[in-house]
């Protein structure tokens, strides 16, 4: 780990990541006492690094935006670095994307996320994960309508209706949600939209049996730009409320995080598993989740793949209410 004094000299190295050959950069800023000019120069240098930057910080928050993940102890730094070492490509693309998405309009940020996702779809880490997967399809092929809609007056209720597949974001589920969210975008008389899921959980995330089906990553990016539900949801977020329960994995929290209000049952839990698959959150999570909990916590969730309880999610601001 590089201390505050050494870091002042290190910034004269324009290509540290290449010369060091490290998957991440760990900096101990707990005893930093930088001038304003030094903070600016060091922050700019850290933000240029193509690898994740893990920081031990003090009460001076001026360096907060310069790091990608925050640790509280030396052992936590080592733990985060070990996760990154296992998936260096995905971890690097993750932080590169989340560094820029907060400052972009939502639709532009979704494009950046999709480009990062497409990059990793062609990578060795995703290929390695894919080779170990069982492709047996379980789920929504027997469901004629994976998304149900019911309107009462100015309220529209949308139900994810593929419980046998744990409401996974399959192609048919994706298209059904895009159709429903598009309807909301086109109809101003729909004043309130309530989204929930049938079965034991809201959504277990992407349909893993469909991962890797498209070998053309450029075409996959084009399809995401045309069909991903997030783009229709995000621009009308204030009209949406999501009621979550059980597993809310990957897309199962990435999409709700765009909404104006999220209520979750106490049995709900949340995970971002994509980095361990050699990918990044690709259903909008690199855009929606940082806007709720900040990019440091988003990166932490994604890099570690940790499970977040409903109570912790409420404390962080990932959800707005615990349902009784």
C-alpha cells in the first residue's frame, strides 16, 4: 500500500499501472496533510488510473472523489484487492464506467454502461465463467405473458409473472417490461405505476441460460440500446414505485433503483454478482445505483458480490421503505 508521502512523488509517473503491473492501486491517506494544490494534482492523477483505486481515508474528505473503493482497515484493503485480482478486467471496467456515469445525463450514461458491458462480453473472464455454466433452460417458456398489466383509473400495476424462473430478466421478460414502460412513457394519464413480482422473489436477475447466446458483441450493444427497459423507465422515474421481496439480484435491483420509491419486505436481499461473472451491472445498475448510494458503495457491492440485507439497504438509501 502506498502512503501519503510516497504518493506525492509517484504522481510524476504518467503510466504507473503499466509499469507496476498491478490490478489495483491501494493508497493509505489516513495521515495525509496535503495542500489544496497537492489535493488537486494527486486527485487528477488517481482518477486517470485505469485500475481500481482503493483508499484508506481520514476525516479530510477532499480526496473522496479520487478513489473508487473505501476501506476502513488494512485487512479490508487486502480483501478488496484479492477480489479485484480474481477479476481484474471486470473490476477495471466497472470503476472506469462509474467514474463517468454520475456526471452524464441518464440516457448517455446507459450508453456508456452498455459499451463497457459489450467490451467485457468479448473478454477472457466472461468466457471462463461461461464455460462453467449449465445451459439447461428452466422457466418462462411455458409462461404466455411473463409481464402482466392491470390498470385502475390513473394507476397501472405491472407484475413480473415468471415465478418458475424466479422472474429472471429473460428476453421475453425484457421485452415485456420494455413494452409496459413504453406505454407509461406514451400515456400521461398514467399517474402512478406500481411494479411487483410474483412468486418467492422479485427477480433473480439476468437469465443465465441466455448469457453468451449472442456472439456479436456489437449487435448485442445495439439490441440493448433498442430494447433495454431502463431507458423507458428512467425518464419517468417519479411515477414509479417498486414493491420488492426475496431475492433482488442484478437487474432485480438495478431497474428498481431508477424509480421514485422502493418498498421492500424484510426478507428482501440485494446482490450485484456480475463482476464475478467477468461483467459489470448491465441492466442500468452502473447508472441507477450510484445515484442512490454513491459510486463507492456501488463499486464495493459489485466487486465483492456481497449480500445486502433490507435493513442495510434502507440505511444506505438503496431502498426507501421497509414494508411490514
